[in-house]
């Protein structure tokens, strides 16, 4: 994707990041040094490693090709200290782009291959977050737990049960603030995961659902009607359905928009305008998000600049408002049962 110029006014804005995956955001040099430490380097140079971790132009256009980029990080993020270190590095990197509200998301189950429990896998990320928060107490930070669609509804429900005990309101530190599903979308409709989301909602967690990225608007409807989604990840195909746009606007359901990623996965066609414009026009609340800073080779400044550029003259003021409103709609500080009623 053509790069964008980041004006100093964009850099200075306080930003809110609501959709960023831990595994896809590990700084390449940190991952490289961890692979070296474990004697696991699959290639000879940092440059070659970077090509494997960052989506290349000839790999664009498919969600599954995009998801392939997540294999290498999993080689080393199976150990408590490594997970803690990568989480810490990601939070520090977000701070450099003046992110003041940060929700990271992560699938604990795929970090248990070396014997960690789900609980330890969650605690490792929170521990990394808390290290940075000890130095920056005004940074708002929380974790969204992801169930992988391909693991099925039963594992998702077990995960939801294990996760609610780490909810933010139960602890004097950063905690789990939301629940999500991700992974191969088509063929794994949100409806299947209803019971898991019932558990998460009853436990006070916010609900966000990857939907409408690789499947049609009917998946977004299911996320809203059957899972009680407060927010939708990507939601690109919702623009095809006027009734759905009215519903998202009426209920204040935020669409987490990730521009660079959406073009890379083919969720939005290369020559099509990004749906964020239609969302704004329809009064649907949006957030500007990175998805994966490493895989998508981006950051909050660049994503914000991209949206500002699309909006033209009113761009700066509009992105300021988007970030302010997104910060209010973050799940952080709102995980008590009933606080996120919809
Ligand atoms: Zn995502």
C-alpha cells in the first residue's frame, strides 16, 4: 500500500487503539533475537525474516494468506517470559505513537503448546502490560481474549469460563476487558459461538466480534443479534446492507476499521473506497485501528493519517473526534456486569 505522510498534528493527537493483535504486532528485531536465543531461526538474515513476517505485495488479497503470517511468532510465544516481553514491547511501541487507550487482543489457547495453562498464558500478557503501566499510570490498557473459530464453539465456551476470572474489575491491575472470535471466518458463523458469548457477557466482559471481513453482512447481523456485540471487528461487508447500517448507528455499535489490513486481506477491493466513509455518513461509530502493526507494516499514526487523508479538509478534526469517542467506547474500566448493557 502506498505510504502516507504523517503530519505533526496527527502525531500529537491522543489516540485510541481498540483492535490490535499481539501475535501480529511483535517488533521484527525482538522476534528475531528471541528465535536466535532458542536456536530456531528459519532463515539466515533479519531481512529475510522480515519478508516472512510482513505481508508482501504479491501475497495480498486473501485472508488465509494474511493469517499464514502468524506461524513464526508462535514458535517463541509459548513461554511466559517471552509472552511478557513481546506484550511489553508492543505497549511501548504504541506509546511512541501517542496511543493513550490501548486494547490488545490475543488468543491464549494457541500459546499453551509448551505447557502453559490458559490462565498463565493470559497472565503473561497482562504482566507485560502492567510493567509499562507501572511507569505510565495514566495509560489505559486492557486485553481482549480471542477464541479461534477453527477450534469450535465448545473450546470457545470453556475459554470464556476460564477468562472471566481474569476480568479487569476483579483485580487491582490491568485485566481482561473483552471477548472476541477470530480466524477463518467463512463457514464458521458467529451464531455457533452464542453460548461462549453468553458466558463472557454475564461475566461483565465487552463483546467484539470479527465479522464481515471475509463473509457477508449476515455474519454481522448474527454478531449483533445473537452474540450481543458492542463492537464489530472490520465489518467491511456491512456497507452492502442499509438496514444493517441503520441498526449499527441506532445501537451505537462501533466498527473497528483497519484500513491497511482490509486492503491486504481483500476484505476491501484494491480500487474500492474504504467503507469507513459510508459508516461515518450513516452515523455508525468507528474506531481507527492497526490490526497488526508488524504483519501490516503500519502504526497508529499512519492509520490515522490515512483516514484523515480520505476525509479531506475536515480530516484532522474528524479523526480527533473519532479517537475521543472510541476512547469512551473502550471496554477498559467498564467490565462490571451490567455496565456494558446494550
Ligand atoms: Zn483482527
